[in-house]
C-alpha cells in the first residue's frame, strides 16, 4: 500500500530506505523542539504550550507535505523568523505576542494568495541572486548575535555598545564547548550533531549542579495558553504592516529556496517529470496559517531535509516518518524544559555559521550588486532587526541601479518592495 501510494518503485526507493531517511531528517532538525520554545518564551508565551505548538505545527506541516506534495521535506517553525518574532516585533517594537501571532496569520493568508495566484514565483524571479544571498547571510548574523548575547559571550558596553563577556563563567564556557562539539560532530557527518550537542551541554549543566533536571517523559503540557490566542485585529495596526511584509518576504525567499534546493538534490525537479512544486508551495503556505493558530511563529521547509535525501529519501513517506516522530516528541516536554539558554545558543551560532556561506555567491565584482547585499547582511545584526536589513538592501539596490543608469536591470518586484519600505520609513515608525 505504501509503495503504491507514494510511488516508491517509480523513484527506485524502498520502505526501509524512506524510513531511515525520515529518522535521519528528524534527528537533524529536531533541535527546533528545544530552541523554538526557548526563543518564543522570552516574549511571555508559555514554554510548555510553545513546545506543544512547535511539535504539532511541524507534524502538521510535514504531514501535508507528505500527502499533498509527496516530497521528502520536513517542516517546522523557522529559525530567524522566530528570532524576529521574539526579539524585534515583541522585544524591541513592543507589540504583544498575540499581535505578533496575528501578523504571522495574516502573512500566511497573503502567502497562500501569492502561491495560488502565481505571484510567488514572479516575486522569486524578480529578486536578484546577490540580494537573496545577502538576506540569508544577514539572518545568519542576526542569529549569531542572539546566540552570543543569550550565552553572555557578548555583553552590553556603554563605551562600545557590545564587548566580550566574562569567559571564565560557567555559562559562556559551556556554550563555547557546545559549539565545538556540534561543529566537530557535523564535520564527521554525525547525524543529529546539533541535537547531540544540545543534549550533552544540558547533561553537563545538570552534573555540575547549575541546572535543574525536570525529567524526560510525561504527558504533553496544555496548548491552551497559546492556542487560538492570535490577535488578528491588533495585527492590523499600522505599526505592524511592515512586519507582515517582512514575514512574507522572508517566507517567500527562505521556503521557496529550500524547497527547490532540496528537491533538486533529490532529483525531483527533472523537466521530463511532474515535479509537484505547486503542491509543495501550497503545503508550506497552509502550514504557516495553522502554526499561528496553534501558537508559534512561521512554519517553513527545513534545509536539514537534505540529510534525509542524502540517506536515500525520495518520496512523501520520508516526510510521513518525520511527522510521526514530531508527534512522538510531544512526550518529551520535561526534557525540553530542562534545556538552558547556553545549551541552545551553540545551536543558533552553528546554524548562523552555515547560513553565512551564502555570502560567497554574491557578485563581488559588481558594486551595484555587492553593496546592497552587504548592507542587507550587516544591518540585520547592527539594528537588531531583519526588517531593517531588508529595507536597506532593497532601497539601496534600486537607488544604486538608478543612479548608475542601470534601472532597466531592476525587476518590478524589487521596485515595489523598495517603495513599500520607503513608505514605511516615511509614515510608520516602530
């Protein structure tokens, strides 16, 4: 039945291979069940409820991907967007987490409309490659400063804004050790390197007596503190309009790029075979809406799915296994609540290091391409906002192309996004 439903024979795979691939993908992306609650709970959201929402959103999104698109791609709340949600929209701009969830919901509806109408593909085609690379690298740098701050490796300074923290303290030392463990394990291609690093540092903190062990398995906590708590009307407030724009833009670039990249690696984008990209795009669009209702930031396709593809995953059966494992993970809420910030910080920092590789794809020889990409990247951590990074990048790209007589090289989508950000700066303040 599984062979027939998922078309295993046509893609020259087997049930055993798909199951192994699913387990591999889950191990490489399951760190999100520890990291996402840690990030979102800084807004005042209930840690246990966010944990449940994370698992359910990941399971639901991945299940839709499995059954609708038949692609071996796992989905979960996205790194970067959860940080933007917590530290910028709520932490810096002062909106409630309920309003932020409302903004996620609205962005999901817009995302779905863009997908159904085909505008999503038009937007992707219109964004220059250098800008895409700058966006990914900038989000990586944003995650890096969050990781360094939460682990107290970097602290505030009146003279220089930021400075090196006290590295002799236990927290920073454990965070540094965790980073090296994750990097070394990944260099040896150990499956689940990030998850293993988090678990080792958490265990060490308990052995040293600086962290409380709360158990491993229990019934899942209640999701009611976050379930359907989104404030859609509050999200329509003028100050949140550009937040919705940022959510949509990052979702478009991140999710679409990941879907196409992993699908190509799996051989699912061959021109002589139906690729089901349209269905996959529908899957991630609907997952965002469902995730906001459950109580978590935007759900997106995970690039870690490439590990499962490397293990042989080619169909939705791989994704089905991932979804099932996220449901099973609901029983491990005490363990998730035992993970300290200095155990998840190394995971954030290592993901940041991986994302920074995208900067090599920038067209450095062309000033009108490289300068906007660099501005995009550096303004995200320096202003502590993904939104500001996108704004500086798109506006500078359009302006520099116009001033150098190359305005015809600018796609209409880029002009529109740049204009929207200019309007935001002129009429809407944070």
